[in-house]
C-alpha cells in the first residue's frame, strides 16, 4: 500500500511541476492504459475458476451495485468537468 501511495504522491508532484507545459499525448496514453488495465482485470477474472464458478451466486444485486457505482462515477466526473470548464471560461473573461 505504501508503494501505491508513493507512486501517487510522485505523480502529483511531477504533475504540479509540469502544470504549465502542454503535454498533448498524456490523455491518449492514459485512456489506452485504462483500457489495458480493464482488459487485464477481465483476463485475470476469467482465468480464475473459483470466481467464474461463483458468477451464478453473485446475481442481480452485484450487477446493480456495480452499475450504480459506475453510473455515480460517470455523473460525478461529468459534473466536475462542467465545473472545471466553467471556471476556465470565468478566468478568461
């Protein structure tokens, strides 16, 4: 856990130091890495016989919780994005 937090802190520091520079390829790189991580997670789950055998027991409730969490994350991200864009427009005026 300490390693994960250290990497996050290092990323925050580097991001803070590079905030004035426009690095265009980061957005595409991040999206590609997220898709890769999701694929690898699915691969790991699909290869685990115990998890696959328990899919029937997970049921609708687990799907609803996962869908609700995803929907909540998407809505929160959309709200935050609109707020950031609004702040950018206000600063330009």
